[in-house]
C-alpha cells in the first residue's frame, strides 16, 4: 500500500478573519481524500502562538475532529517547533511527548489562513525558507494580493479596468483629517467605500454617504491596518471567478451574488458568512456566453499580473448602466467554507471539492519542483 502524503493544514491566525479560517480548515479536512492523505492540523492562535495537532484539533468542530488521526502526547506538550537545526529545515517537527522531539516531516503544507500573517506572504516566506512545498501563491503574489493598493497598481499595469480609488496612511489621517476628507470628496464623492488595504471577508469595510459617516468608516478601517483605501461606489452586479493552476491557469464558470435584501448596502461579513437568506450565490452567473468568456479571460490575466500560483478568486463589478466590467480585487487564499464561492464555482464547472484539493496539492509539488531547478550558488 502506498504511503499516505502528510499534509499540514495550517489555520487560525492573528487576523480579523480567524473565524473564517477555522471554518475553511474544517471544510478542507472534511473533504480531503483520507485514502491519499494524512492530515496534520496546525493552528495559530489569535495571539500568534503555534499549536501542534492536539491543541489545534480542539479549535475545530467535532465533525472535523472525528476525521483526524489519533495522536499521542498531551496538548500541553504539543507546540510546533520551528527548529534552527539545519538538519531540519524549519517547520517539520513537533514536540508531542512531554519534551521528547518526535520528527514528523510534512510532505506538503496547505495554508488555510485568511488575511494578514497568513495570506500576505509572511507564512509563505517561512515555508520557502523551510523548503517545504505548499499550496497556493508564493510570497510576491500573496503580498500583492493582500495589499489592495499594490494589487490595483499591478492591474493597471496589466491593462485591466478598475474603479476609481485613493489611499492614504493612518498616520496621514491622524495628522490632517480635513485634507483626507477633502481629497475623498473631490476625487470620489459620495457614496464611497472605505476599507483596510490589507484584509478580506469585508472585515473593517464601511459605506460612507457623507462627511460624518466617512470619518466613522476611516476610524473603523484604521483599527485593522495602517493603510486605508477608499473606492468609488459602483452600482453594479458582483461577479466572481475562480482560477486554478500555475503557469497555465484555468478559470471556472463565473458566479454571482444576487442580493434580495441588504440593509448594509453591500456584502458585509454577516451577509457572506451567515445564512441570512438575503443573498444567494448563483453559479453559473446569469450572463451571456461571450461575457462569461471575457470574465474568465480577465480573471486569468489578473492572476498572472501578480504572478499567481495554485488558486485565487477574482472579483468583478459589472456596471448596471454601461455594462462595463471592472476588476475589483483578487484573493489568493479565498474562503473554502461550506458557503464559499470558490469551491462552488469549481463544482459547477465539473471539479468536485475533493478533486479540487487533489489538484491544489499536485500544483504545490509542481511549483516546488520548478523552483528547485533554480541555482542557489554561483559557479
């Protein structure tokens, strides 16, 4: 019998998307093919503490816990060891037995972290240093995909259409609020949307309709990031497209959020991750075949503009009046929960959740093998 691949699923994290990460990880663990893979759960607490399998498992729902292999050792002695020993390249061992190190080499890591300290290139850099194959985008794409300002600059360089926006630092806001408000009113007007530049899942996002609500929105966004982005409000349909692949990526059929009743005025965290009944995610999106093809083409170009790998979800605005298609943003580690769009779009496109996970792991090994061809010494 072939040896199972040991997959380290990392979840939790220090961002405002901690809860979404737990749900995504549970979905991955429940769907992964346990005939091929042995899952090693690794969690990062809200405070940044790395937790080995026993403690990590306790953060997951009972259904996901029951699917994990039984492990020795007490939770109090299960911290992940990021070793400095050159014989162990980084994140590959756990202290499972009261102080004795049991080497448990991971074959591949599946990061299921959303937001800063996981989706932004920081974890990817650690895994690169440890020379461990991992699912998803590399350091550059992850960092640019997290930072909405850098992302839009790359989109513009690639000739992709984006909405009007401006950005500023929290320190600029603290120093001269009147100037920031004046710039927003002059360049964008009301209504507009205020967001932390480095976050997702609509955490910290607000709609501003006047000076007072703009100030409140900026104060909220500034709690989550030192960089704030303000975007024009666009009366548009919200369409998404899933991308899968490395150098030859493919795009799924697009999906669309259809809003029936939304008091927030946009797809906030509550609408995305709770069953309010106000929003449906429809796949395929009710658009013409030619428009669907255009969405897929632009999604792939957006993915390539940040040097994406593995997976990403690209979000679009389709203006209701002019029918203009705008690229809103790209998510390099999209939600993988039971209500998330990414797996739903691939399911309708003919790729089951379980097979999608297989492909992502295959792509991780492919990219790691490609990078291993790079010379690391001068000769």
